[in-house]
C-alpha cells in the first residue's frame, strides 16, 4: 500500500493466529508466556534466546551415515567431523547399519544403539525424517541435516520440509538445516584475541570472505549456516550471539527471513546489549528476490519495509560481501568514539580533497580545525598547504620526526574522533615510516585510526606485517569501504546511546478506542468513507465537520450547519476512486448548487452501478500540506505504518517512509525526515510551517490502530490528510478502510 491510494491486499502468512474480522483478539498468552510479556495483539515482546552451547561445543556427537570408504562424499564429511570433535574434546559415535567400524572407531548399527544421550546428531542421509523420529526416542539435543530437496525445490519439497519441522517440534530437539553444510565445523583460529565476529549465513559460500578475515588477524567465534531454517533460524542465532561475551559484532548474509517479528525481537536484543549486527539482505531487486526464493524457499518481503525495519532496530545493512567484511571487522574491534568528527590526513592534496568529498557526501562530519590547531600543524607543514581539514602535509614531513607529531596533534584535537589516512600506493621509505607512525600512535590513543592501503598488490611488508599486525589500526583496501564502515561505526554508537526499546513501551491492553472501532467493522468488506472516518474519530484523529444525507433537502440543511463553502461526496462501501467517477464536487457556495450536486451525484452513482449509503456534505478545508498516512500488511512483518506526500500525486511521487509497529515519537519524526518533500512541511515560497506535531500524532494514532486492529484491519488510507499551519492541527479529508 501507499505508493497507491488503495493498495493490493496481502495475507500475512507468518501469523501464528489468523482471526476473522469480527472476533475479539487481544488478551490471550502465546506459547505459555505471561500476559505482561505480550503486546495488545498477543505477540511476544521479548526474544526467546535458545541455549545453543551444546550445538557449537558438544560433549558427544553422533554421525549418522558415517563412512570411511574412499571416494564417497560422506567419507570426507566424516573425516572433517572427526577432526572437529577431537578439537572440541567431544566423544564421537559413528552410526551405519552395515559397518563394524569407521576410521577405526566402533560403529553402531542404529541410533537406538547409542550408548548415551548425545548433544548433537549430524545426519548424512538422504531422508532424514525417519532418523529424526528415532532421535526423538534417544533425547538428542540438536540435529544437523545436510540433505537438500526441501523447500528450495518447490511445493513438494516444502511439504517434505513441513513434515520434517513437525517431527522436530514433536521431538523437543532443535534442528539446523536442512540444506545446510559444514561451515559450523570449520577450523577456527585459536591464536587470535580481542572481540570476535559471529557469522550467520543462509548460503555457506557467501560467508567465506568473512571467515577469511582470520588470515588478516580478525577473530571469528562462531559460524551458523542456517540453510532452509526448518527450525533454528537467523533470529535465533542473532539472539544467542548477542549474549556471548566474546562476540563484538554479528555478520549475517540473509536470503530471506523466516519470521519478521522474530528477527526484530532478535535485533532488539542485540541493540539493548550494544552488539552491532551487520547484514547483507538480498532481494533489493525483483531478480534478486526471485533468486533468493528459489534458493532457500523463504519470503523476501517488500524491500522498502525490510530496509526500514532494519534501520528502525539498528541493523546495519550493506550491499556487498566486501562491505560486510570491513564493516563487521571495524565494529567488532573499535572502541566507542570519543567524538564524531572525522579528519582526513594525506601526503597529497588531491587525495585528501577526493576523500573529503566522499566523506561529506556520506554525511560524515569533517570539522574545520581551530586556528590554534592549524597554527600548531604549520610548525611542521609548510604554510602554503591547507591544514583546515583535510590536511595535506606535502609528503616530506612523514619521513622524519615531524610525521608523528602531526598525527599526535590531530588525535589530540577534541573535535576529532576518527583519523583517516589514505595511502594510494607504496613509496618506501616514506610510506614505511608513515605506517609505523600511524600504528604507534594508534596504540596510545583511544580514538579510531583508519588506513586505506590503496596498492593493488597487497604484498608489501608495510601492509602485510605492520598494518595487518596491528589490532588497533583499522586497515582497508578501498576508500569507499572505509568511509561506509566509519559511517556505520559512528551511526551504531549514536543509535545504541539513544536506544529505547519500542517493545518496552508497546501497549499490553486495548485502549478505550478499541471497542468503539470494533462496532464499525464489516467482516470481509470495505467501509464507506463515512464509516472509515468514524473509525478515525474513535481513535482521536480529526475529520472535517460533515453530515451524511439521503435527500437534496437534507443536503441543503446540512450545508447550512456545516458552513459554506462545502464539499459533497458520494459515500458507499465499494467506492474506491470517487474523483475518477466524478463523485466528488468541491467549492459549493449556495443552496442551489448543493441541491443540483446532490442530484448529479446520485445520477452518476445509478449510471455507474454504485450502491450508496448517502451523500456526504463536508466542511471544505484548505491551505495546508496534503499528506498520506496509512496502514497495510507486509508478508514478513505484519501491520506496517506509512507516511508520505499525499493527494493526487501520491502514486506518481511515491515519496513515503514506513515503520513496523511498535515505535515511538522519535521514529515517527524520523519517518518525516526521510521524505524527499520534507521541506514542504517547513514552509516554502512564503507558506507558513505546517503543524508537524499534529502530523506525528496522527502517525502514532494509526500505529495504535495497527497494534490493536492489525489482524482485522487489512488496509487503511488517510489521503489526503491536510496538515494545517502550525498550531492548527491536521484533518483527515478522506479515508479508505478495508476489513479482513
């Protein structure tokens, strides 16, 4: 919805409960949760954090389908699992019906013969369902299924996956997969220290660039290749990783989301704990969405909603795997910023100016250094070079003691929180001295030092040994990745500093408006404009003075009461586009015009076969900014609220912002800030500023409607919402509401 005035209805296929319009919803607990842990619609307000310790560090492992026959795929997998179990210190039990031993270890004929309750069962079989049912008897805690041919293949595969998920649900164990791989059992380096990256990927190969960060000295602690997510999903792992003390950041590659609400709750948990989540989410384009669905059988969701939901809960979305690497590594390892100012320091004026332009374009703040600071820098840098920011040292100072003094002076500036030094290519010995000075300075400061090593070779000792040998310098190979990572770093810490979980403030019980609104609902139908406005009025949203009439004489009396000039509209439950049918007349100033217009509207309605419940005689409201506010349903996230520029151009401009309830006033104001036409609300070409506070209040009231009526109210469009000059409020001139 809201790109068009009356959007296509969608079904929220991820709802735990589908409730027909007319039934009472709010109140009951879900999955045994106490009622104070549920919102007004019965949805959970906090993420369940699964205990996955024994999945990643089991004490006992069963390998079902184990093999040591050369040339068979299961043999290589079994060998890797043996090595992994040995590193974990876990007992391993091979299981195969026709082998006495595997790699010299006694082999059991079936799961029923396991000598102990295993923490983890790895299934190397084509049909895992019978084994899952057997494992249920043995009380295994976790299972991993590699087999493919499930939801990623179409309807038959989806049905098979549903049977597998049901069996897992009955068993009480948790399942990773199907259609997963060996990434969880990779060899992680244990000689690295510092905060680690935890990795979640639905496609195993897409995580390899992040895993390879270990070769650059970045620690990884976990890798969860979730596959088709028949049971355990990305949200489960984000929630778990956010609780692990060694995890400094979570990096995720997502082709789809199994449950939008679960994902937001997991992101909320990470935000509460200050753990950054950096994600590639494919599906920005129609082609990407189709490919993702065919690969994992997931819903991709409308990308603008996914994007907004991620921003709302602090998930840092990046587009490429190289960005995922660089941004996650920086956020995992860097200390919180002392200031948000960025200074660019280079040996070339051209390089510095280029980087500064790019940084400013990304919204990074580049403060002009004080006159006193510039005077200090000019002790070591020639007077004819600029040191305001960016700083051009001319090259020669980096070859002696002046280079370190310049760096220290920049880092001592209270306005500076990040120093970025682009080195476009090696130029020994000056570049070697510059790199060593940067690394040494980084060791003595709590501010962020970033170096962009631009050489295409990457084998130089200054890069391989000095820069990559430092845990304090953030090293990048491209300027773009450096700047986007710095922006994410500063943005994350601002977000965490100010974060207030919207779930803490979500309503637990229905408002007094709820029952009034319920009386207006018509199951499975569209409300008339008159009824839709009554719905708005029930939630405290202002509508014009108006009366519904059924005769020309009544229309004239109503116009006198409403006050001229008036607007007259046909009102009926199935009228979608009144203006296009000629069923709206504006600016009527006399009784004769009202009488004639009533007859004209009813004649058109008869000709068009439109059923009316009457004609609305409305107050004419002018001199404001036309906006649109609405409610619709997303396949992944359920009810969503949208605001944007309204009126007849809403479908042309498509200037809207969206949020997923619950959210508070700050997010509502952020929505307005995202609009390209935001300046219209501030007043342009002599027009007075609009009543933004009143607009925000309408957005929040529609959000309350979404929370309380979201399962019953399929769609709501307030278009136009006339936002009057500051202090005069906002008036819903038209409304469309569709009931489930």
